[in-house]
C-alpha cells in the first residue's frame, strides 16, 4: 500500500483536498482488506515529512508511519 499511497501523493490530482481524499480512499481500501487505519494519531508535521521523503523516492518513512497507524487485528 505504501507504494500506491506515495504515487497518488506524487500525482496530487486536486487543487485542494488531496490529503483528505487520500486518507478517505486508503482508509476505506485498508478497512475492506481487514487492516483499518486509525488516522487520529497522524501528526501533521510527520505526515508532511513522510510525504516529502516519498517524493524524493524514499518510501521508508511513509511505510513506518502506516505501520504505526494500521490497527492490528487479533486473529
């Protein structure tokens, strides 16, 4: 998911609301896959830094952020 999140972020298709749209889309996608994301823990500064890193080709920080935000499902 990290790769596609970074790609959609790089495309930045809308003049306004890209972040909200990405969170809505990937939130629903991950929830339906059984791995919901809790966006309430998203720090805006960390989000900005991970976005900048992914634009430079480094998806590591974004992956780490998503690992933190994905709600673990006890099976």
